[in-house]
């Protein structure tokens, strides 16, 4: 069994954790959060608050300007989902301040990553360096989040399935990057976390304490391993994320991360001939609706993201994957659509 690296971020599970922050974070403190969350949590903070920063953009140029306008503060609290904690990382890095992270849902591994996932000219850019004093996982707060947000977090772990197949394909064709030679030890360590989540799908769907701990500890490993493996993404990210990035680019929309990634896992594993039916069943069991309509787009958008995927991957300089090898034909898209809606049902009927 693969062992832990021992370098994951300090993580605290408990209840009533947000109200305790004001008693120990460096004052005055800045809370980086979202419009919809601030009214709920504002009363947890006191006169040590330098102010809230409500995230409205992930664009790097816009964020640079916003950081210049923020009030003086001695520490940063990231409170929310992936966007809030990523911007909190960016602010802490730019101002060289202590950081405290409080995820309010299990959506992504962002609270446990060193870099912020920002956008430059429509492309994802991972920038900065921030290690939080601790990540605080408040069980009551997580359980009160919309179920769809919590369940979608499995996407950031299940993507290891397609990532490993891409890395093995690249290795077999001599296309692995020189700095990232295929590493079975990393693959085995990632597989251990993937298996832990696949073995806990019912608890994750029901957001039990066991489900929260299992998924968040898997996220903790997944967030840290990018740095701990020498900035190697190969064992944790592949064609499924490339599909997500391209769909975001084409539609101009922001998504609940796990939904487009989950759809990318299904489509990517189908393109890889790599257990797509099993991945689809696991996503369904976890309660993640990966139909395009569930994320505010149409099947035609998803199909176009697949048709243009190979060109997008080349233009974005992303690493070698099945997108470079297997053409996306109309027959493939027809089969993918039939499999997806055959499993989940017609969207109109479900609505």
C-alpha cells in the first residue's frame, strides 16, 4: 500500500470552527468569500475584521488591480469554495500574509493546493505559493451546503482514472515529458485515494461524517501531491480536465467543478476504451448529474468541446493524452450521448 508523504496541509475537523477564527487569526483579518456566503457568516466575525473581499473574477489582471485596492490586513481567511480559497491564496501570496482556509463544501481540492487556479486570456494558469496555517473543515457547515456541491467533489478524485490511462499511453508512445517520466509509485498512491472514494460513494452522496472525512482527506493528498511530486500533474489530471477547460472557453461559463470534470471523465474514458460504463455508474451513485443541461449548457456545447479538443490541447500546450491520438467522430459522439442519457434519462423528463 502506498504511504502518505507526510507533507499534506494541517487539517482540522470539527464543529463551530468558523466562530473561533476571530480568537486567534492575526488582526486585522481579511475574509475572502462570495456574495451568497457573506450574509450567512458575517456575524461570526468581530471588530478585528479589515473587511470582506467578495470574489467576482478569477482573471489575473483584474485580481492584480483588486489586490492593490484591498485594505491593510495582517492575515487572510479563505471562506467558501474553489474560487474563494484560490483568490485567498493569491492575496496571501501577493501580500506575504498568513493564510487560514475554510472550505464550505467539498467541491474541489483547492483548499489543499499551493497555487491558485486563475485565468489569463481564457486559459487556466496556476500561480503563486501559499501554505495555510491550517485548513478548517467544519462538519456542520459542509453538511449544510447544497448536496450537489458536496457530491461533485468526487470529480477531483475520480479524474485519476483517466489521468493514469493518459500517462500510460504517453509513456507507451514515448511522449511522456522528460521531467515527468511514468512513475508507478505515484500512480499507486493516487489509486489508493481513488479506491477510498469509490468505496465510500454512498456516504459521500449522503454527506455523512465518514463521507466528509474520506473525500476531504483524498482532496488533501490530491492538492499537495502536485507540489510534492515536483509540480507533476500527470497522476492526477488528464483529458477530463482538458475537456472542462475547453468547455469553459467555448461557453464563457463558470461551472461547479465536478460536473464538467465528471462529464470529461465519462467522455475521456470512453475515448480511451477504459471502463466508461463503470465511471458513469460511480458518478451516478455519488449523485453527480453530469448531463450538460444540469450545468446550464447543452449537449451541442459538450459535443463541440470534444470536436475541438485536440486543437485546444495543442494550442494550450497541454500534455499528451488520448485527445492527441483518437479522433472524435460523429459516431463517437452519438454513442456517448446515447450512453449518457440512457443512464441518467432524458433531461426534459427529469425536469
